[in-house]
């Protein structure tokens, strides 16, 4: 499975971005079989999962972004989105889309292992 992120960029504080994560068309990829998460990594910091769906369809959102970020998915187009509103400079990071086959449980957990990763997309928020 290949995952490709897009939608990153530079935005002023308070602005919005929508990230997309698309599975390669040739992959036999059914979103319902996978946990899909958005994980970010800021310079000098550890990776942090901010939002995800597990393979049972449960949605998780990190407290650090709750109320500002929303994850959604379109199974028809095999695309997962992360709508980010009210962005702040501390949201600056590389955002990765990741997948795990039959990934159940809390997909936000720091030790949750994802099998497939996209290349990442940079999000930069200026003050």
C-alpha cells in the first residue's frame, strides 16, 4: 500500500489547511480494513498522532488538537482528510499519513505501530 499526502503549506496563525492522504489506485486497499492515522513530527520533538480511525471505525482525536482538527475519510476515493482550523505556530510540523492492516484499539497511542507511511507533507504556521 502506498500512501501519498498533499495539502501542506505555509499559513498564518488562525488560518486553515486541509491535508489529504490518498492510497495508490493500484493497491487493493479498503479503508475499513485499516487503521489510518495522521501523525506529526515537529523539529526536535517526538512523533505525535493527532487523529485516526481504527479498523473498527472508531475515531480518535488528540486533546492537543481537539476542536480544531477533524479527520474524515472517503472510501470511494480511498482518501483520508485532516481539516485543520485555527492553526497555531506550535502546529508547525511534518504531517504523515500512516496505515495499519487490521489495526484495532487506540490508534493514537504512542506505541501503536503503523505498517505503511506516506512521505510526509510540511505544515508551517507563522505568527
